């Protein structure tokens, strides 16, 4: 009789152990489900453009070539005036505000007001494009200076053409020193996680020596460039800025 009692007790203990194990597995499953639910659904990875060789990168690292490509693309699209600068400039500021810091947005708004009051926008068509031979691949260390993990200084050498009523009224070769910062606050509207912080110095005209110049308007439409004075300083007279 005692043998049967011992067997029953053993079976009851085994069932209790199985129940405890099942409860522990349930708790672990809940923890895993919570971790899966709280994990980010999207992760931005910056991959270098040249994939002929292998590359190992930290997921939060932004390579200089990606910073340069972002800067030039946003800078060009931000200031594109395909038909009328008086309407195109503020429209671009609204459309691309997610790619600008608040300070840069305010500075460009002041630049727009200044240009409009001086008659530099009405019926103006303008375009900027990279000077051949002065891109990132020609001198990477000059084009992008890494200040920290979240700050960069990008130097753009571009050619600016401006037209009024179909006639070209301005052509200038300009060097723009731009500041780029990490600003991953609105991935829905800014998947790059980067933002332009306008100038770190005064844009300068550069020499045209050995630089080929196009003979026609860019196919993708002209783009504008902002004034060459930092925010908070007096803007120069019309025609002094590229």
C-alpha cells in the first residue's frame, strides 16, 4: 500500500514540477514578446556607395560620403527655382523643413524676405550644380570634415546660373561651407536622420581656372542659392552674393 502512495506522491510532485516549468516558459515568452514589440520597426543603415570591397559599419555610424551626398542633394533641391523664385523659394522651405535645423530655417526665411524686398526673386530662375572635378571623390578630406559623431562640415564647390525672362543674368563659381548635424527626431519625414545647419563661414567666389562651364540651362531645372551672410548679420547689396 505504501508503494502505491509513494508512486502517487511522486507523480504529484512531477506534475507540480511540470506546472512550474510551464509557468516559467510562459513568463519567458511574455518577456520575449515584449522585447519583440518594443524593438524598432525601422533602422537606418548608411552604406558606402562603393561596394566593390567589403565594408563593416556600426549601425549608428554615418560615413562622410553619405553626409556629402545628403548635403548636396538637399541644398540643391531646397533652393531650386524652376519658374519663379518669389513662389518657389518659400515653397521649398516648407517642403524641406524637416531637413533643416530651426536656426537654419529661420535664417533662410530671413534670406527670402531680404531677396524679395530687393527684387531678386520675381520671375527669377536659378540653378546650381556641382563643378566637374571638384566633387567628393576628387578630394574627400577637403569636402567633408568630421567634427564629431554627430557634426560635420561639408564644403560644396558649385556653379550658380541665374536667368530672367530667358536671358542669363548671372554666373558664379561659389564655395559653400555648410554644417550638417545628426537630427534623428522625425524619421517619418526625414529618414536620413541628418539636417543642414546652414553656414559655418561666409560663402566665397572661387576661380574658374580649368573648370569647364556648360553652355545651356541644366536639364533638371535651375536651383537657387541663399545669401552668403550668416544669420544675424547684415545682408550685402543685391548682386554681391552668388
